[in-house]
């Protein structure tokens, strides 16, 4: 008699419901972390905001460090395009459009606009990571990973600029990438837009000028 092989049960409806539950949890976490920071938000707060039990929250999304990471990359993806797919910023749909620009002025203006859009979505979550990194080793690891990723992206920006124009005299590529890494830190948006009341348009103009001055000497 042939042996019966049991197949694992799979329900598209159940999988869809699980995805929606997870999205609701991450959305709630992102909103609360943005409003209150890391330390002031509890898992019970997130569960209540998402309309789920604490047990459901844990099984769907894990603890606070995991939720903070998901919140950050959700905000990042929504601003940069392809929110459901993990990929570097340079490969995102909005980046590809900017990298197709042939002039260095158009490229840097487009990049500053992309940064402004990104920061509008994620600057407050980024500040929550900065805060949480001081007390939680898992968040500290996330902080390091995020900033290492930003530094790698900065090197790509410099290479793209060099393909369109000469760098400022005496400026080495490594130093140029460090400068971009500092200038594209979301803390500047947080301080100037959230703190000083700048508009997004004013911030974008400032960032464009700062990048042109540092990289091109203009």
C-alpha cells in the first residue's frame, strides 16, 4: 500500500490576513516611534494602536528592536519606491530616474530632492534609532548597520558625480564620500524642518547648494 505523504496546510486567505496584520502592527509602531521616540513606546502601546493582542504582536513582528527596524525600512521604501522589496537606495525606482540624468546639476538637485522626500518619511524614526541605540544593544547594531549602509551609498553618489564632472580641486573620493555621508544625515532635516520650521523646498535648496559647494567647489 503506498505511503500517504501529508502536505503542509497552506491557505492564501490566512497568509493574506497575516500580511495585513503585520502591516498594521508595523504602521502603528512607525507612527508611535515617530511621535514619542523609542523609550516611551511600549509593546502594549503598539498592540493597542494596531488593534491586536500582545501575543499576536510578538508572533507577527517580534519585539521592539525588530519593530523599530521594520518601521525604518517601511518608511524608507515608501519614499524611495518598491517598499516591499529589500534593496539599496541606488537601485530603487526613484534613484534610477535620478541616475539617468546627464548633468551634474540635475543629478545633485534630484538627489537632494530624493533625500528630502526620504527624510520627511523617516527622520523621526531615524531619531528613535539614535535614541534607542544608547540603551539597547540590538538597536545599537541597527544604528551601525543603517549608517554603514548610508556610507556605502555616499560612495556611489560620489562616483556618479565624478562621471558627470570633476570633483573640487584637492578633494579625494574617500573624503568626498565622508562629506556626503554627513550632509545626507536625516538629523539635518529633523533640526531644520521639524525644529526650525523650514519648508521641504527650502531644505532641498540648502542641501543642493551644500552638496555642490562641498563636491564641486561651486
